[in-house]
């Protein structure tokens, strides 16, 4: 490469060191700009909220309601899986009640 009427070899050790140092310094400067921390000042004279016994009881009741709802959902999911397994048969047929000739329902129908 010819620059300023001089031949510059990009594979020479000096050129490679200059390129690496330029890249490194660019990354250092960019990281200082991008990851600059913001300092947040907290006022000490602000009064913090301290929960009362009633607040804690209310939060506990809400937690209990959430736990009961999660348990109900788990039960519903298990029931749905049971129903879906009952509807599908190994031979590819499906029904909520499987009719078998000579079975319980066939005998009840003949009476």
C-alpha cells in the first residue's frame, strides 16, 4: 500500500501493533461511554413505608388465595389429562363411552 509516497506493509509487526493498539483504545473509550454508571442519590429524610399488622395479614391472605388458585389449576390440569386419556383408544377410535358388543351397555339395552 502506498501512502504519502511511502510503502507501508500491513503485515509488518509494527503495523500490526499499531492496528491492535488503535482497536484496543477504541474499545476502551467506547466502553467508558456506553457503560457509564448513573449515580442515584437517595434522600435520607424521606419516610419509608413500614407495614402494619393489618398490612401483613392482608398480604398473607392474598398469598393464601394465590396458593389455593395454583392448587386448583394443578387439579384441573390433571383432570383434563385424565379425560383426554379416556377419550383416546389404542386402536385409533375415540369416545367418552366405548361400546362393546355383549358388554355392560349392550345388556342394559336388551332389557
